[in-house]
C-alpha cells in the first residue's frame, strides 16, 4: 500500500494522463504485476519473443515505437535499445520506474499520449483525431509495436461512456475505438507487430467457465502466429475461488511487411 502511494505521488507530477483514473490504473497494473509475477511470466516472455521476431525480420532498424509500453513488463527494452537508433515508448501514463528504465538507455524516449484518439464527447458523438498521429513526429520509423494495448482502448472507452450517461446511444464507442486502432495500424505504412488479448474467461476451481467476454468488441483478427493463455488474475487475486484468464494473440507481421 505504501509503495503504491509513493509511486502515485512520485509519478503524478509528470503526467498529463492522470485524468479519468489512468494514473490509478497504471499504479494498479504495476502493483498487480508484482503480485502476479509468476503467473504473468509466460505471457511476458511470449510477448517479448513476438516483438523480437518482428525485429529480426526488419531490413532497417532506425526507430521503433512501442504503443502501450506501460510499466514495461512485456517490452524487451534492452534488446530494442541495442537494435535500434531510437526507441519511443508511447503510453497515456509513464510511471517513474518506466521513466527511470528509459533513462538508463541513452536512446529511449517516453512520449505521453492518449492513443484512443478521443478528444471530446457530446451527445453520443465522439470527437476523434487520428489515434496514431503521434507517430508522424517520429523520424525514420521502421517498426510500430502495439503491445497489449488494444483491449484496453475499448475498456477505457467503456469507462468514458459510463461517465457520460446517454453517450453510447448512437454507436458502440468501445467497438469503434478498437476498430480505429486496427485501421490505423493497417494504414501506418511501416512494419507493425500487434500483440493483444482478445477474449476473457472467468473460471471456477472446477475449471467451469462462469463468465466470458470478447475483449475486441467483435472485431476479428487474422490467424495469429502464436497464441497463449494469460492468467491475469489467479485464484485469490480478484475472488477466492475464481480466476480470470485472457487469450492473447501475437501478430509479429500484422501489416506493412
Ligand atoms: C495491459 S497494459 C500493457 C502492459 C504494458 N505493455 C506493460 O508491460 O506494462 C495496457 C497499457 O495501455 C495503456 N493505455 C490504456 N489506454 C490508453 C490510451 N487511451 N492511450 C494510451 N495508452 C493507453 C495503459 O496505460 C497501460 O500501460
């Protein structure tokens, strides 16, 4: 608890992104990642492996942008720093440990940006800019990595809609934001690696599925190069007799290859 509070206070000064509870969410992610490190380890290793698979196939390695870099648990930062001239980490929140990790490498930079593209919301209408406009400012971009971010864009939009009753009357805003990210990745004109969770199951101790949800709001992806289960919340984390498991897909050559 003390560690979480200290991290919150130390990180808040840096952030444009502590609106909408995002700083709290990021501190929560950091904290859960530490508690669940054993359960998360296979997922983190598989994510890093998918990213490095993309890197290996590149002809040129000048700049790489990592979207949803977060607390850097699933980002092979040292390898990216060694392989590229510059590494740009993009997230709505960069906690202090991520900033310090970036600073340890001379060529890693943190860019704080909201990648949902949402700039405003009125009467169910979404004011959107291109969600990946931030990439236009990066010189010599050879690879874009979207790392366990996509489902969060939809979930974040659910929170926005909840805070604005009536806002979702005309369109499914979470689905729209997920679709916009996918379309923007396809249009980016660079090599793109996509790793994302796609589905969620809550299971009881007998292995029975008591709840399930598509995290991409119905959007379909091509056949993945790899897929695995990520035990996001082992038994005892969210409920004593339930665990939450996400299906994750890796698309190291998603577009632009
Ligand atoms: C599941 S975490 C990804 C894990 C991360 N790669 C790591 O290793 O810590 C999702 C990340 O997406 C970020 N995120 C969520 N909504 C976002 C948005 N609208 N714009 C930018 N980043 C966002 C969160 O801050 C979080 O770091």
